[in-house]
C-alpha cells in the first residue's frame, strides 16, 4: 500500500539521520503503519512537517494524514499577500501557514523543462520545512517540539486575529524565529 511505502520511507529517513521530514503528500485515512512511522519520527526528535491538503474546505474526511497527526507542523497555504489560498484545506488541524500559490517547483522533464509554477499546500510545506532546518542548524540543542513551538510562536498573525483555522498560528516567519532565539 502507499501508506506502507510512505511509512517505510519515513523510518528509513529517521534511521539515516534526518532531523526534519517534509510530507507534501497525504492520505485521507490514518493507516496504522503511517501513524506508527510519524510517531517514531517524533520520538526520535525529528521535526515533521506536513501539507494539510487542497480541498478548499473544512471537511474532516478531506483533510489528510500525516497532516492531522498530533505533533506535526500541519501547513496550510497563503497567498503572496498573506491571504487565505482558497484551495487550502482549513480546520483545527492547521498549525501554521506558508506561501503556496504561484510557487516555482520541480516538475517531470518528460512533461516540460523540469519546472512549473504550481499551487498547493504541498508547495507551502517545504517553506516550513526549510525554516525548521535553518532553526535546527542554528540552534542544534532545540528538541523537535521546541522547534515546532518556536516556529508557531513567532509566526506572523495573518488572515484572522489569533490562532485560526486558515493559518493556525500564522504565516511562518524565519527572521522572527531567529531573532527571538538570539536575544
């Protein structure tokens, strides 16, 4: 099954030294293997970042795993002006957001030149993963939950005041995360 393959990939990455894992994919059902693999990653001090999905609604059945897994940085998408990207799944599982509209991404060479402008929470999640990796490299003594908390607590409040179902704690803000730890 695809959950089994995803679980095996997560375990392999953890066992080979990954400190941040990006999941720009999801499944509507939390298979046991995937659940156990995400839990294993978190227990091994890995920051786990996951896209929340592109349903454009708050239908709990459309929000995928591992984005709904506890302890995961569940990433929604914003626009270039910090608005809600209308395709982004929303709901209580969203913990943070990042730009996910009109993002240059890699694409199969067989379908073009290897790049394409795309949109989705799968485009937003790598931005948060990159932020987590930068924080971990600058502050290597932080545990995965501390990195998660730092990114959430320093996120820029966007879309609605306070924690909301569209952007969680807000749009990731790497500069603010760094500066808050340097003080």
